[in-house]
């Protein structure tokens, strides 16, 4: 029996633009997916149900990729709400892939795992950046850039894009996620932005503006300047809504959190899903989110990336 776990994430800056090679920053959070795999004498199952390609898209593709043909009993337990922009599919993919490697007796190779898990996300979603999968592997916080910088971890290539993934130290800061409850899978939102991007120079400019904002955001993170981080979060939110990925429920939660926050924005793919607020008063923000009908999660950053559990 092999058991592995991987964390979810929030994107502080740069979602969507990162798909086009622009920089982005993500923070691993203390909510994890734990996957347990053992061989089985009956058909391969996931949480007691026979595995199906459509229903268990990521897990199915991971098994195909592993080349394992034996029957497996898979249990996948998640503390991360799905379709809420918190990287649940990446945490599933990374923890399952690590556990399948364990079944094969292969040692955990973070660099290879980050690349392979990204390939699975790309295959299932039709397009993606390596931000979610690399955060699930590395934990901590990461910055993706167009070029190699200090604290470089690994690079990931796909078609015309090459992302350089870096470890990033973040200041102590309090983040509250607010789930709108509007389920919004990433793939269709990424496709929606791609259609806009391919038709319009204006969309390309917005993507580039987000990239420039992320570089500023990174400097603010390095200085621990929470006020500046908050201001940039608000600006990023404006640019994301021009791209068409906000949602009235997101706007309502962002407004509700705003009174007690340095800044707030959607996190992940948007279109529903979740927002994140940076605050010194997490309890008050959580209460405000709840009052507006959202589900709040006061989250802590975690240093722990993918790991083998006992
Ligand atoms: C999803 O968490 C973030 C997006 O930028 C998609 C991706 O980077 O794969 C929307």
C-alpha cells in the first residue's frame, strides 16, 4: 500500500495570463489531497466505484501514463473544494502520480513529477500552465517567469511557451478564501480566454498588463509590503474581469471582504469558483463572506509539497 499527499493552492497574481507564458505567483495551502493505492483482485476502483474515463478524468490518465495494468484499489480523500480554483485537480494528479510511482517502486523525483503532472492537466483541460501542478509538487510559494531567476527549481516547456519555476519566500500574511459555490471547471474558462486572446489585440494587451503587474507584485512580496500587495490584487481583479472571467457572486464576495482587507480578487480560473482576500482580520473577513452566502476558508500557507505518508 502506498499513500501520498499533495497540497492545494491559491494564486496570488497572474492566473490566465500565465497560460500565455506571463509570470504568476501561487501559494501552497494547508488543505491537501491524500491518495492511497494498493493492488486489488477486483476491477480498478476509485473510492469504491469502478474507474471510468469520464468520471475520473485525471486519475484515469495518470494510470494510463503509469503503464500499470494490474487492478488497483484507489482511495482519494480531499480537503480541497473542487471547481473552486484551489488546485484540487492538480493535488489529485500529483498525489496519485506519486503513489503510482511508489507502487512501481520508483523514487519520488519532484522535477519529473512536476513535468508529468502538467502533461496530464494539459491533456485533460486542453490547455493549462504548470502553476497548479508545480505548486502541488513544491509546496511553499512559487513564481513562474519567462526567464531563469534566483531560486530556480525547474522549467517546463509546452509548444511555444517555456515556464521557469522558482521557489519564492513569502511574508507572514493572512489569506481568506471565499468559495462562491458556483462550480466552475478550469478547462472551459481557459478556452474562453483563449478565444478572446486569439481574436483581439486588446485581450493580448490585458494579458501583458497582468504580466507587468505580477512583476511589481513579486517585488512587493519580497519586501513584505502587504498594502502594495493588496492594491495590486485589486488591479489584477479589474484586469481579470475585463478578460471575462469574473462572476457576480465573486464580485459580491470581493466587495464584502473589501471592508476588512488590503485587497481581494478571484483566484484560479474564476467564472464562479473562489476569491481570496489579504487581511489582518481573517475572522471578520470570514464572517463577511459567510453573510454574503459564500463559504469562507481561513487558510495558512504550507511548506509541504508532495510527500509520502506513513
Ligand atoms: C488555474 O488555477 C489557473 C489558470 O491560469 C489555468 C492554468 O494556469 O493552468 C486559469
